[in-house]
């Protein structure tokens, strides 16, 4: 029978969470709890969650049963059969959180997937989320009808949309969208200043933009190896100044001293 679970986000700001144990595993859980705003304690009458990081099997089982008898939900490190809840691997782009959980089947797999997502998810997605939260009133004013508001937001957040979270949209994009919701998100120019001629030194953002570009405008000293990272069907224009076209135009220039190890 397949095990099921319900992923939830628990607000722990200032709340006590019992943490039992010492050593590397306990220290890792303590850091996780403190990052979430919780107050790790050895005991507290108001605690509702507990983490047991005891190495001795008998001690871990005894502690888990004692805490469960008090009505607490308990996580026992490395003993999934004793767990009421498990702790996922987390990608933190506050306030955006992406959790990868395997139900205790393999913490290593969860960590590996988290690392892949960490590299793939733009750093600015958190500021985009905060800007959207702050703009709720402005969105209701611009789109008074709920269905129209949801449709407009879904379109803006779609791939290639003005608020595409994987396309580098940030807080300023929310302002531009509300000012002109009908503006084509794809009809935009993104400028990249290359500080290295090595395509392996492209930042994730630069690589993502080149992969999505409909048109690449570049100075004549931009290496072919860099241009090869663009979509095969993207138009390439060697020019002294950007010549915007339909869709996403990426403008490539070399920095004055292309010796930095990053792009």
C-alpha cells in the first residue's frame, strides 16, 4: 500500500519545538528550526512538535513514545517508521519555499533534487512574490472582477509572460505589468555584459536568457562559443547597437576587461 502524506507549511515564529540530542544531526535540525524562526528547547509545555536526534535506538524509541503520549507530533532522525512527520529538503527563496520530500525513503535523493532546483530557480523569485503580495490592492483596482484578475495574472506568470518567474521577472516587472497589462512580455530587451569569453562562465541567468531568446544582438567581438548557447532558431544580428525585434531580444556586449571568472 502506498504511503501518503499531506505537505503543509507550519508557522513557527517564536514557537517552542522540542529538540532532543547532541552532535551533528541535532545541530543540523537546530539550524533548520532557527532558520524557520522556531525556538528549539529540551522541553516546553506549549510545544506541539518534537524532533528526536538520539543515536541510541532504545533511547530514541523511549523519547518518541513519551512525546507522542503527550500529543506531540514527532520526527525521529533516521528512523522513518517512528516519524509522525518528516522534514523535507528546502529551497529557500523567501517568501517562496520549495520542499522536496521522499517520506523518509531517501534523504540523499531529496538533497540531490534540492540542489538541482536550487540552481534552476532564479534568486529573484522571492522578491517577485513579495511584490505580488504588496500589489494585491492595486491588482483589485486594475482588475475588479475576480475571474479577470486570475486570468490576467495567470497569463503574466506563464512562460514568456511579463511576470514569468523563471524568466528573470522581479519586483519592477510587477509595476510595469500593472501600468500596462496588455504589453507583450516577450517584446523586451535584456542586456548581458560578458566578462568572460568562456561560455562555461555564463551565469545561470545569462544562460537562461540565451536559451529563451528570439533574437540575439551582439557586438562583433562576442565569441561564437557564446553565441552557440542561444537557441538554434534565434535570429543573430551583429550590430553596434541593439535592434529590438518581436519577442525576447538579448543584447550581448563584452566588458572592457573580459578577465573576470564570471559572466
